[in-house]
């Protein structure tokens, strides 16, 4: 590797770094606008921290429809702590993913700079930012980005040990244990799938050539024990935990009965498309290196740290591809090591004098193309989101909550398939229609949120009769439900 391909080769030097950082910040914030919880199971994840704060359910939570929450609680704890500081649920729910995305980009630049020089580091960060996966997950209320960050920090520590030839110290193993425990408490043992197979493959390929890449056994076992204690507590004390979490969420991933199975090659075309044009650039650079070695892969010189990046990312893809249950977001933890591998490829190829000018020119072209592709795509999504009024339910629920607080209403949300509605209205559970009618007629409720499909039936049973005080704005070109707020006329004062 060489550092000759440095920041000086970039137009206007270090300004490019700040331009990339600014564009990344804009893209991350804009990509999911208008913010809402109506898709991608965001409401389920958001509800965990909402339940923690309002009910004290710190270890085990439920979903808006009163099913057992299937994810461990660490991200929920972080959101609950952020809410205590910011007093804003929108920030508390989205900051964990945003902070993890920013931190991953920072680490990519820092380690890429130290190993390969400024220009490869900039392209590594750019590959992480300007694709069709990262910006969407950066402010999504999900656990994918925090998990990817934890996995990347562990993997890059292994990479750094290999690169520097340093042995593992007790403090390093403790650090790995804490990170593995964090990964376990974010999404369970899936953290092993992205790291252990790669470590085994690396030890078989390059392990005998230097310091061991394996940080020891006890961090893995101890972190699994902590996760096991959480799971055992759930099985013992949480009704439905075994069926929902152990059988359906964990064991169900290994079969196609519970979760819809996908073919083994499902992830490869998705990665090629969603990580383009960087995926195509990596293939082109690999072909150039193979051509330089006279098309004999045994003559391609691969350093130990680059070998680890290959084993790390490739093993993650292979293992996740073997699982029948697949979804594009689940493969995201392989993106950061692929970005660092791209930096290594650029630095190695640019070290050959006859390739350096062409590598630089094409890297800039690819960067500009990636900015245009991702910027256009997520910009269009945001504009279209406002055009079709994607946040209609969020605006309605927020309006109801503000009215209820201003008028001191006792209100309830009648059972609905829209999980985000509870969170918009700041309620902890739905009530069944018959129960809502009983509470209204007994004088225990001043307002009801009801879908328009059940409007006539509910209204005919209310005594005293109610009035429609507020209607949700329909989403354009959507078959989702619309809602109304029913109040007692003497209680309504907007």
C-alpha cells in the first residue's frame, strides 16, 4: 500500500472532505422526509422506548398491538435517555441511527486516512454515504444502523491489530466484549454471523503469517451469556416471549414457513444495484489487479489487512445468503467493510504509475455519479412524500394530542391497523370499539379517534352523541385508512 495518492491529488485538497461531509449531512436528514412511522416497522421500534418512559418496561416491551417486542432493548434505552435530554420523541427515535451513520463515516475516514492516504479515505466515506442504502437507514427508526456501527467497530479493531501487528491485550478483549454485548442487546446473535465466519476464514487463509486476528474466546462467550440471561428472563416472566422471540423471530429465520424465504442469490443483485456505482468500481479494480498479475490470482499481492476485509465482507454475504429469511436491510453491515476495501483497492491500483491518473479520474467521475444518483433518488422520494401527503397520519395524531392537552381531554384510540397512530396520539394502547362505547357512555371519555370505516357504527352508539371535530387529511393515491376525532361538543374548544 502507499500514501502517494494523497489529498494533494484531489481538486482543492481538503475542501473535498468538507463538501462530502456537508452533502452527507443534507442527504441523511432529507432522505426520509417527511418523517413518519407508518412503514418499515418503525412504529414497533419507536414504541419500545415510549413504553419504557411511560410504563417503566425497561427489559421487555410490547408492540402497539400488544404483542411481544422481538428486539433486545439497547436502542430503546438510548432513545429513552435521549428523550430525557431533548424532550422530543422525533429526535430521540432517529438520533441513534443518525449518530451511528455519522460515527461510521468518521471512522472510515480516520482509518482510511491512516492506512491509505486522504484520497482513498474520501472515496471510502463517499461510497458509504452516496448509495441507495445508507441514507435511508440513517434516520429510519430501526436497529439496522446501530448494529452495523457496532459490527464495524469490532471488525475495524481486528483490521487495525492485523495492520499494526499488535497482540491482543486484556483491555482490548474487554473492549471487544463490551462491543459484542452491545451488538447482542441490539439485535441478538446475528452479530456473530457478520464476524465469526470471517475470522475463521481469515485464520485459514492468512492466520499463520502474523499476529492472530482472533481476540480470544471469552468476549464471545461472555456476551452470549448476557444475551442468554435476557432471553431466559423473557421466557420465564414474559408471556408469549418464547413463541414470538425464540420460535418465530430467531428459529423462524432458518425456515421459510414463518418468514417468506428468498433464493440464495437474493442479496448479490441487490448489493450490485443499491451499492452502485461503487460495486461496479470494485469489480473493475479487481479486474485491473488481476490483469496486472497476468490473470493469475495467485500472483495478486494481498496484504493481511486487505485479506481480512475480503473475508469479513464476503463471509457476511455468504452466511446471510444461506439463511432462507432475507430482507435487503439485513445485509447492510457488510457495506462499511466494503467501503474500506474500496479504499485499499484504490490505493493499491494508484500505486502503479501508469494507472494512477486513470484511477483518479474515474474515481472522481464515479463519485460525481454516485452523488447525482443518490441525491436525485432520495430528493425525489422526499418531494414525492410531501406530494402524496405521506405524513398525513402523523399530522393528524399530533394535532389530536395538542388539542387534547389544551382541552384536558380524556381520550382513546379505537383499534386500528396503523401502529404509528398510537405514538402520534401519545397513547399506550388501543381500545376495542365496544369498550370505547361503554367508556364514552359512562362519561369516562371526552374524545375518540376512530377510522372512517367505523365512523357510522360508533357514532350511532354514543350517548351523549358526539361530533366530528377533526378529520385526517387523506393521503393521495393511497388505500390507507382515514381517521376522525369525535368529541363532545361542550368539550371542544380548538
